[in-house]
C-alpha cells in the first residue's frame, strides 16, 4: 500500500514512535539473534494503527454446513438480521408396496423433528417459526451463498412457538441411563402433508420425489413480538427427520421417515438501515472507527469484519527517520522483530458466549477484500511456531477483556518488503483449504465490538506491542 505523509507528520510520528514508549524488555526473542552480533533490544507500543469496519458479503458458502440457522434478531448497532433455512428432503426408504397407500384418505400428519444446538439473542423469550413450501427447486449448477434466497409460497404450511433451550435433554424412556435432546417439533397438516403423501405413492426414486415437492423453508414469523433469537439447526443429526403418518388401503397405520438431502443451506440477510452500521450497504464498503464512535465491529453470518492497517510501519527500519523525513534521504538498518503482538480491546461488558467462537487473521487486499491464493483459499497468517492459521486469543476479565495475537513473522516480512502491506482482516470464522467447504462464518451470528480509539493517549486502543533489536 503506497501512503504519502508530510515531512512534519513523519517527524511527529517517529518522535512518538521511538521515544515515548521505550523500555527494557525481559528476555524477549534473544534466541532469534545471530551469534557474535551486538544487539540493542527495545520496546514500543505507539505505532500508528488504523482500524475500520468492512462489509464482505459476496462469498459466504453455506450449502451442506453442519449447522444452519433460522430466526431474527434486532438491535440498534447491527440492525435486523434474519436467517432462513432452505432444504430438500426425501424418503429414507420408499414403501415396499406404494400401491397400498390410500392417498385419497389424506395424511394424518407430517411432523418435522429438528435437533438444534445453538441459540443467539434474548434469553427466556419464545420465538415463532413458520414452514413454507418451496416453489423454486435447487439446481446442480448453482452455488448457494448466504445471500441467495429461493422462492417459496407465502402461506405457511406449519408453525411452532417455543422457548429455545438448545442444551435441554430428557431421559431416554427405554434406557434411563441415557439422555435425548429436546427437539423442535412442527406439525404439518392439510394440503402440503397430503401432497407429500401423494408424491410418495406416485414415485419410486429420490429425484422424482424431490422434483414433485421441491423442498421447504423454515423462517421466523413476521412481527416484532417474535424477534429476538436465531437458532442453529442440525440437519445431519440422527434426531432430525420428518415423519409422515397415514393409513393404508386396509386402514393400517403407517409411517414413512424422511431425511434432509445433501442440498440444504441457510440464507442470512441484514437490514442495517437506521443502525450504527447503516453506511455498510455494498460489498467492500468501509466505516472508519472514528466515524463509528471509536469502535469497529465483527459479526459472523452477515460479513461484518474489522480491518487493521499499519500505514507507516515501513519507516521503522530507517536509521534516522526524523532526518529522512526532513531531507528525503533514508538509510535502512538491520532490524529483527523479536516479538510483535496485536492487543485488541473488546467493549466493556462483553459476554464471552456472544463473541465469535474463533477469529482468524487473514491478509487483506487494497480493495478491502480477503486476499486469497490462486485456488481461492484465504491467505491466513500462520500462528507462530506452528502450521495452523493464526487466531485471536481471548483474555477475559483477568486479562482486561482483550484479544491477543502474535504477528512476529508477518511484521518481519513487511519490514523487508516480502509481503504487501494491505492490512489485516479479523475474520469471525475458521478457514479451510477447500473453498467449497462451509466454515462457521455461515453457521453463527456471534459478534464483537472492539475499542479502536485512534488517539495515542486513549487508555483502551488497539496496540502493536513490539520488541525489536538492531545491529550495532
């Protein structure tokens, strides 16, 4: 990233950078020094850091995720977030004698059993979900992102109101030493249940059945009284299924079990109009921390991320930066970064359960996108001393409610121009080596609010804690 600063600004920057926060570190990184080299080791935490909130919403893969979501939450900061689950289903096994089904009698009921393990939002408040029939089929040649919405009939075919308790269990009645999860049960009667029965009696292949039914969508009911929670459904759980109850021609009660196929996903939409993040409407849009009350934001599912930039770090190697800024002539010095940590404070009172379960540090592009490999895999920083992606480590009350991440190698590479200085993105998700594999970016709506005051005198601001050595 090419940034220009005035000579006067550079003089002020380097005066504070080198003189206002220097002290003797305690045995940090001495193992990195070459034998026989005289080393002076110093410390600073006054490097200029720019922080902003960025919207990335164009490429969140969700098809086939281990968890999908449904519900709605609203608040003044993030606006209204709505999640819907779209899914195909098909018989676990077709009846051995489909001609024994008396479709003219109609179905007794179709019960949707949903296992779930996640709830985000208001605790102790009922939510209401509706089920609708899809009028648009899934396609083999389509990619299903969280931004995609299939067409469906506006009239619900089933509804349920319940208090989310994702961890609730009960004793197995046949084996009291074991427990079973409390499921969401949605009873479907009338036309849709009868159409499922009709299709079951007239088809003998999975594809033929799916073509006749298309599938369903589970979404939050309309109305502010039903807002407040988004739940995470488990489509591949052994407890998630659909049960069709009907009578044979001999009036014998029958049940056929249906499972979700591999084609299911969740759509997530955010309406930020009137919220603190109203300026974030288009992909790549940016909101500076200064324009957002000295804060930046993260939210999985909706593409809200924080970008951190180190605009002047390349000047750090200059032997006499003040003189270089004055004369325009510079002389680089040999310098080793012994340890570099980003310290990122979280807004006071943060509930750790509401924070993203993982935040990965990935490189950014100049256009505020995630930098990727030729294969489309995000370029994540590698955690020091390992081969796994670098993630933010949460420090709770005893640590001052901050995130900490080691970026020593990354910073060393920046100083020697081995990496482009386009900034870093805090991505509220894990990353995978396969771009088609859904990550938890699409499986939660957890969020974080970060303190990002740009003033060097601010008590809670993003800091770069830097231990460095120079050859004498």
